[in-house]
C-alpha cells in the first residue's frame, strides 16, 4: 500500500530548509537590532552590528577563496572576533577549527596540517606561539591578527606580517548573501580530542547538531529571553558547548573575558547582572577565592553549569552561600559538549548538604536534544542493570553525536560499532535511571576543564633512563577537579627524586599536564603484566587527602 501522506507532498524551498544555528543571528538582528549582543570591556555591540560584522567576515573570507569544504582556524581568546568567527566562517560555507590556546606548538601544528587549514586568526598575545607553530607545520595558512583594544600587550610582540583583523573585516560586503548549508548534515566545525594513544582525532560536527544543542541549552538551562552570559568557559571547548549560537536564539548578551580571574568575574556579575555562566571546577575555585565577595554579591541567583569531576561538598555549599546554583553536566567533544545533565528534583532540597552532594556527584540523565543514552556491556551490547554497581560503557545515539572523526575510517568504525557511539567512559546506572561515571577507559584525566592523557604522561616519564615503569592516575583536587598523580618504578642501580621527576615533566610536557604527586615504588601488575591501576587509586586515597 502506498502511503498517502507521502504522495504529492514533497520537500520544496517553501516547506523545507536545512537546520543551522546561523539563522538565529539573522533573526535576532531582524527582531532586536538595537539589543546589546556583546560586551567586551568598554565596548558594546548591538545585534545589528554583530550580524553585519559576521557577514563582512564571511564576505572577506569568500574573497580569499574560502567555500564549502575549506577549513579556517582560530587561536583566539574569549573576545568578540571569536564570536564573529562562529558565524562568519560557516556563513561562507567553511568549517571553523577553534584551537585550544593552551596546547603546545607541535600539537597545534599537527591540527593545522590534518585539517588542511587555509587561514589562521590569532590574538596578538599569541604571536610567539604562532611563530613556533609555523616552524612545525606543513601548511602555510594566511595569517590574520586581532589586536584587542582592551588589552595592553605588555610582553614582547612578534611581527608575522599578518593582516589586521579590523582592516580585513572592512574589506567585506555588509550585504553579503551568506550561504545556507546545502544539507544540515554539512560540517560546521572540527575540534580535536586530546589524543590518548597516538595523534589527536578531528571531531566533525554538523549544522543540525549545533542547531539542536544550541536550542537545547536554552531549555535545559532555563534561559529566558535576554539572559546575560559570562564567558568563563573557553569558546574553543566544543565550540563553547554551542553557547555562541544559543545566545542569539534567545537574543541574549555575551559578556567576554580574556582571562578567568576572580575580580573581573565578580565585577561583571554585579555590573552586567550576569544570569548564567559555565566552567570547570577550577572556575568555582577562582570565584570563591575572592576576598571581597560581599562588595559584589548579586541580589539574584546566578546559574552555574559545570562539567568534568563533580564538585566537592564544601565547594557546593560555598557556591550556594555566594549566590550560585550549581548544575552538573557531562559530555564529550563528540557530543558537542553537554549531553547529560543532573536534573534536580525539588524534593531533594530538603536533604542535608552531604546527601545533596552525593546526588550532585552523579552525571544524570540525557540532555533534551539527545535521543538515547545508555550504559551497555560493550561485549553483549545489552544494558547493565540499574543497581548502582554493575559497570558498563556509556553510549549515545542521536542528533548531537558527531558526524565522525576526520580522515579516520578505522576510528569511526570502532566508535560507532553496533549503532551506538562508544564514549569509552565507564559508569553505573542507579535505580532512578541516573548514571554515574566510575572510570575512564580512555585514561583521560580532566583537570581544570582540560583533558589530559595519562598515557602521554607515562610515555614522557618512560623516556628517562632511570624509569623502568610508570603509571599515572587521576586524584581528586578541590581546586582543579582532578590532577595527575604519577607512580614511578626506578631501574636497579638508578636514583631519581621527586624534584628531578617534576623538572623532567616540566621539560617534556605542557605545564597543565605535569603531575602534582609522585610515588616511587614497585608498580602492581596482573599475572599477564597489566598494571593494576585500581590498586594505585586505592593507595593514593590513603596518602592524598
């Protein structure tokens, strides 16, 4: 039987358009042209100007030949050009590649080469890094430098012969007819994982997923129209969890921060009536470290969304007293950022702080735009029982799962085996359906919102001639969420002390990857020689409080 609802009812331009978050900015400019879209220091940008500048950026990029399939990279801080890049780059059909500004030059160079980047926008403060990056990479991207009028640039600067951002922007047509995606499955961004074994993988996201997560953020976070969002979350982290696009959907205001420091955060909250902000546990530590809170304490409740390791009970209590409501999220680069939320039940408010902290330590349930979330036995692909004890792998299905890894069919086949995205994270499911992470099969440590590969640290340690074996684990830390802890087995007739090990790591790793703790002892192994990290975790709890 022919389905009558499919007869003479075809898609056409009148009834079907590909979903894209770029349309949010166009609408915001049409409906609220004079509403303030961006605040950066003393400068304010309306939605009319935000939209115009984004179109000019797209036009200027198109003049340089950027089109569908091109990659445009950014090495920018949380400043207006980074917001404009999230619109202007895909508006000409290109894909935005937002680079983690904390990475070492060799890793950045790998990303530029792998993505075949043709243009690189960078902040003048990062010119020295860019110079070193260019000495490592094969591609030679066109350079465009942003000089921030809100920054004094005291340090020595590097002249790379780059175009000036504002000059480049003015070359563009303010009436540029920007490109809708041909298909909502088209790529909008590529972001790179930290790389646990081998090189980082390029995670490709599509317009449909960005559109849905951007809207989902607003609904899940209960963001009303004209909310004010403070940028304490790096925009390069999963494209700012899609909040650059969320804020246009609700005609909200972005408040930019070059650096996450206590006083500017509190000042912004008071001056601009900040309603929402996001960040790793380290941001909460920064907020609470300020000794003049009473001078800036808001007269309204501020929503704070955090990911990574769950906040300690003491931190949750202090945040509550300071006027913040903390919500715990969980997600990955492969899921556009948050895909799981600890949805709070009103009746839990009557519990004591210890009980509330225990509940908030759980990652939670699926995000609104996510179709399916489950904890499965990776061998049988069957759900584990909801007993809070049986461990399985967290898996996802839905429109906010990545297209896949760029130029990596082998990794894609493995990641999507059985019709689910395999996160590599291990969890249990409680009787109420809330999941809780127990371990990470990818050996990732999340410190200050940054993903750190324990394997990378182990490999660095093993390069020293004194080291016979090394094992790195995550230990809880109130300030950073988690920090690396190294167990080192020394070769016979060799000596290596903590200060030497620490200096070795400083010389061979990015600063944020250097272990905080060092133990020198024989490392426990199974009969087959596999290191028993669970024993090391137990041991660390006894010595690290």
